[in-house]
């Protein structure tokens, strides 16, 4: 497939997005598999473009559109979401289609009007829509569904009624660069979707559940879900909705996730001893050194862990810098119903454990055990304490598992 070829996904509907093979960092979120920005063209008596792509890829999207229609003939541009990976090429496409109506939510209009002043965004031809509003393209009809906080206040989705395609924008996406466009053509799609959910949508579990209820209530016949990142769900569209409902409910398995960093090996030794004690009780345990693992993957592993242990050496009287960054990250993601345990080591003066406790308490995370810290190196009596804690964490993981 040429990188400039559009893909016909059903009669009259085309993928005109782009593949970002070299994306490794999506605003701080590690993307080792790259990513895509998906835009879709619906060609009927009237023509609609659903979302655009990140600004540097505007020409590539427009060249794809030109293989199907003259861009000046586009009647509607649908902006489901203001964030720039989807709106970045709006100025470029609206230059080609100056008479197009820009359809967006109320907050979408306010967000777009603040983003693109140099492109005359205040004078764009907006049509503000809410859930249930439609745009008639001839034989095909677009219906809009507000998806507030999935994952921004402006977020909405577009449903193509006659073909049963839900253009879900960020929801149900995955960060993966692939020449394939459908879920049944790739491996590990559910794993990629889970990593994406954990890093992008985890804080909004309540809104995800409400949204799914709303979607069911609309009584629409979904045959395909076409997100703005990754592959299109033409096989697993029902399964991904069910997985979202499960992830959003905060289901935890009997699993202990141990996250740590280490300077001279003391905190790591404590982590290993605790982990071995957990394992000896037949409870799953995963050990993740923060400088040796992708954080986006660790966050996915955290999503269903019932117990999370965090270990830090003391550096300059406080937490190690990776631990501080990680705690800041999970404070924002607000994982549900976890039990935390903190541990660490210090040399001449302590500080890491106390600093971690302060951060975790300010986020109202539950600390299940009194924290443990050792001076210089963990000797046998310290290691015995680690083992005892590991046994208790294993029991706690079993007790708090709810799936
Ligand atoms: Fe894919 Fe919220 O942007």
C-alpha cells in the first residue's frame, strides 16, 4: 500500500488518515509501536470529512482526499475533538474548502475558536450540534453523540446511521502504526487498546460507564467502530465496548505490582525480597524498574492490580526523580480501589519514604501497610521484615481482588 492511498472501508466511506511510524512519545506517553491519526471521508450527494490529522501531515491527508474528490467540494468538516492531533489540519482543509460547514460541539466551537486565530477560526462557518442532531448527506445521515470527558469536555462522536459506523474519535483507539486498517488483520489489538485506555481514559471511568449506558440507550445498530487512532473495529466492536465497561469499573485481579527505582541496589533488594514472598503465596507479582520499562505499559499493568508497592531510594533528602514523576502521573490517572505500600532506603539522611507518603496521602490513596525504610543496606532482619510484608501483601491482593 502506498502511503498516499486512501482505503475504502465500506461503499462511500474512506480512511484518509496518516500513519506516524516514528511516533515514540505522545505528549509524554511512550508509544513504542508508533501511531496513526485517522480521518474519514464520507462521499454521498454531499461530502463530509470526519476529523483531520496532526498538522505536519496535512498535505498527506489532502493528497489522499484528492484521489477521491476535489477537496473544494467538501460540504461538511466534522470536528469531534479539539486536541491538535485531530484538529491540526483544519486550517489547511478549510483553505481548500472555504465554504464547508464546520460541525462541532458547543465546547468544540469554543476550543477551536481559541486555537487557530491566525487561521481566522472565529469566522469559520460553525454548526454547533448536540446528541441526536443529524446532518443529511443524501442517502447517508450523520448523527452526533456528545461524549463529554472522553476525554475532553468538547469530545463528541459521529454515527453514520445507514452503515452503522461509529466514528468514536479518541475512545476505543490504540497507539499503533500499521499498514492494516482493521482489528481482524492485526495481533495484540486488545492489549494495545488496554494500554491506550489505561493512559488516556483511566481517570474518566465514571464518564465511560455513563457514556456506554447512553450509547445502549440510543438503540443504534453499530456494525463498526472507527476510532481516530489505530485500527477499525469491524470484528470486535462489541467486545471493545464490553472491555471498556470492565476497565472503567475498576476490576482488580489478585496481583501485586511492584514499581521501584534504585541507586546502589538496596531498594531493589527489598523489592526482590517482597516480590519473592508474594510469589511464594501463589499470587501474581510483577516487578518494574522505572528506568528499564515503558511507563505506558506499567500503567496498563497497574490498571487491574489490587496491590501496588512503590519503592524509592533517597536522593537529595527526597524521592528519586523517576518515582516523583511516576506518583505525579498516577495521581492524575486516579486508579480505582488500589492498596498501596511504600518502601525505600537511605544513606546519611532519610526522606524518600516520608516524601512519598505525603504525596500519596494528598491524593487520598490507601496505604495498606506501614511503610518500610532501611538505612544503607537491607540486612537479614530487614529482609525478614520484607518477607513478612510480602506475605501480607499477597493475602491483601487475594482479599481485594474483585474479578
Ligand atoms: Fe487523540 Fe485527545 O487526542
